[in-house]
């Protein structure tokens, strides 16, 4: 009975830890959006270009997010984008009324917590109005300077998609449900029911909303615990016999066989390990070869530890890759692009840095004509074409919006950037992807804006990208399917 209780507690803790990791990842995404100069500007002037280029139903579905809500300094919603959990319809609004009235109860639940949100963000578990993971972050500039201009809220429902993900990560059945909240003085502990073949275990989760509370539950085969208990008993018995033999027969070799490797392994385990920004251990040292090569219990333990270290490195690399790349195209995302641009400007400020901003011409008409799945394939084809075209130059290609792409070109002047932009434009048109409803061409085309640090005063990442954006607008105004350069075609638009 005691062993089963312990096993049930461990399995529930494993599921809860996996849920926490997913919640932390959501909070990190929210913080990235909130600490972005474009978001900081949007919360102040509600620039429609920001909303048009950054929000779509496909984005929410790809990220498994339900909604993003921008809250003003006065704690009132100024922009809502998301999918109504009740009707599954996507919409955007400037207030929690009309098509976005579904967001009003959510905003009411989180408003009491806005004053507690720090720069690192605040994760919340809600049971009302829907079981959901919520993350809140203050809206700051990218370098976290200046006063906060409001808050960004991201919503992810606790639904079948999330529980399936937890089951894949833990190998256990996962159910998260709601129940009436227990009195405040009630002790919240694990509940365990024993069936003939299964253990039914459940425990309440920390819930921040008023009313009902969240409950995590799972089912565990009882024979798993029995096998583990037998293995433990056999291992314990064998270890006792082995220790008796070692102590009785080779006492003189005790130091070499036991104490020395034990001391080495202890020093390895207790050595200091760093943590990254996600709170995970990094720079994990390898287990010493002298332990890995042993053919005894210490060697087995060392090799097992080395496998765990390798898995941890792979998981950290995967998380880092996911946080830096667009899931649809595999290109770098805006976060990686902005960081790389800032580094290029900082490392060698005396050398020119150029950027391109590309937009697929009349992509909304493409989606309306061919459907969003075909639109996704179009985006992937354009992304692959761009990477192949600029690969010889070593430039960074990123997807920075719905149908918007950017290219970072370190140590590259305006003329070389213009040449590369024209090469990209022709290569994409050369794909001959049909676009029957385009007023520009019967195939998919792009408009390109070019900007270089040599033509921008007081250059920074945001000013350089805004210059490219202005050049892109000029290319569109001139009829699309063309290249425009800031400082020539679009200089009169900057301001």
C-alpha cells in the first residue's frame, strides 16, 4: 500500500512538472511578445499595420494559443485577437463587446493580478470561465527600459490537445477537470482509489480563478508498481550479497573499488551547474571517463547519468530551437532575427548592415482562392526558395509576420542588398506558383523593401527595420512585384 501511494504521488508529480514546463514556455512566449519595440509602440498608437501583419487564425492554431489580449495602463482592453472558445470563430476587436464579448469574463478574472505582474511574467491556472493556462507580461521596450504601457495576456485552453501532449511527454494517461472548490481550510492532498488492475490517483492543482478548482488525475497499472517493487527487492538483495562478499574477501581493495569511485561520482554530482533563462540546467559536464569505463554498479550508474545528461542537452537544444524558429517554415522567427540584427549593428558599427523586408503580394486573395492549407504550402515554398537563394551569401532569412519575411545582410552595402533583393524577387516569381486572383501577375510575386545602415541616422534595429518597412510600402504603392530602397525610393516617407 505504501509503495503504491508513493508511486502514485511520483507519477502525479511528473505530470504536474510537465504541465509546469509547458506553462513556463507559454510565459516565455508572452514575455517575448510583450518586450518588443513594435508591441510597445502598438499599445500607444494602435497602429493597424502591427495587427494586420502579426495576427491570424493560423498563427493561433499553430502555436496552440486561444487568444492574445492587450490591456492598457488603465486596465482596460484595447485590442483582442483570438478564437472564441464557444463558437470556434476567429475575430479581432478593440473592446470585450460584440464578437469579442467572450473575453470579458477572462479579463475580469485576471484584472486583480495585473498589479502583481513582474517583468519576468506571471503564469496563472484558471478553472473559470474555462480551464486554461494564462500568462501575463508587462509591455516594455525590447531592452526593458522605460515605463510599462500596459499588459499582454496569452490564453491557452486546457483541452484534449494539451492533455495529449502531456500524455506523450510522460507516457501516462492525463485528465484535468474542474470541481467545486473546497473550503479554504481543507487540506489539499492526493486521492487514491484502488481497482483490480488500475490505481486511480488525483490531486487538486493550484487554481487562481474564483469558483471551481482544477483537478489533475491519472490511471496507473498496478502491476507496474509490483514489478518495480520486485526489482527493487532483488536489486537490494543482490547488493547486500555483493557488499558482503566485497567486505569479507577484498577488504584491502575497498578504497580502489568503492571509496575512490564513490568520491569521484559525488564530486561530479555536487559540482556547480549553471542555469539558462528558462530555469534549466546547462553546461552540464560529462561524467568522467574513469567512471563510464567501469564494469560495476558505479559504471552502470555513471552511464545512466550520462544518458540523462545527453537527453537534457537534446531537450534544451530543442527548446532553444523552438523558441528561435517559425514552426511552419523552419526559418528563424522575429525573436532570433531582432537579436541577430542588434548583434550585427553592435559588433561592427563601422561596417554597413542591410536588411530586406519582403511581402507576398495579395496573399489574402491567395488564401481566399486556394484555401489556408495551400497558403501554408505557398509560404513554405517561398521560404525554401529564399533560403536557397541567399545561402551562398550566408545571410539570415526569417519569417517575421504572416506573409512577411526579412533578410539580415551583415557587412553588406545598399547596392549589393538591392542586387540580392532583385535576385530574390525573380527567384520567387520563377517558382511559377499560380495566383489567379492577383492583380499584379498570374503567379505568386513579392514586393521588397531595402534599407541599409549607411542611409539611416542614429541607426538601431528598430529604425533600420522601419526604414525597410517604409521602402516596402513604397514598392507596394508603385504597383508591387518590385524592389524599393530607403534613401532613394522611400526617403521622403521616413519620419
